[in-house]
C-alpha cells in the first residue's frame, strides 16, 4: 500500500513548519519573477519537496510553484518571464 501525498503532508505538517504553510499562498502563485524564485528557494528546505512535485505532476497542476518547480500552463519551466515584450538587442550591426 502506498502513502498518498496528502497523508505524508498531514503527518509532516503537524510536526514541522512547512514553507507553504508558513508563508502567504500568493507567494507560490506570484506574477513577479523575483517572488517566484523566492518561493522556489523556500521549497528547497522542505522535507516534502519530492512528494509535492510528484503530486503536482500527477494532478497536472496548471500553474504555481510546486515541489520547487514552476508550472506554467501545466508544464515545468525553468524561469518565469517578466511581463511585457522582451528587450530588443542593444548591439547594432554595422551595415
């Protein structure tokens, strides 16, 4: 018999402060790339990081930070892009 993520979460949550329980939930669903990176760093010290990531993949979470990874439209991405258009290249090519 396997232990579900929720069973493991409830067991550990009663004995320890987990980052997702200690900080505002909005941090793990933030728009700012800096806030997203901070949320991901908080997950590194969590004892349930592997179970959280596995659960998010199993549930096909659409977005947010889960298990130290960022989900955007259901796909794990390395970094969150800032809002707006990307900057144009600063270098000018000689003609």
